[in-house]
């Protein structure tokens, strides 16, 4: 199951820089994860400074 970014995201971009497959990009309101590209490694969740990413 792909990770998801909640509305708690502050659009800092830390997660996008940490994603090994480039599955994260800036969306309209905050960063978003491309579910088809996400490999569920959890690197983004560990890097998020505000805890906005979960499974």
C-alpha cells in the first residue's frame, strides 16, 4: 500500500528529496505521492519533520 501525505504537510519538500524512486511531487495544496510509483519503503515518513506521512 502506498504512503499518503495528509493536510498537515507544510510543503517543505524534505520528503521529495528523500524518495528513492521520485514518487513525490508538489501538488495543489501540498506534496503528493504517486501511488503507482511508490514502493512503500517508508523513507519519506521517516524524513517528514511534521509527521504528515503515513501508510
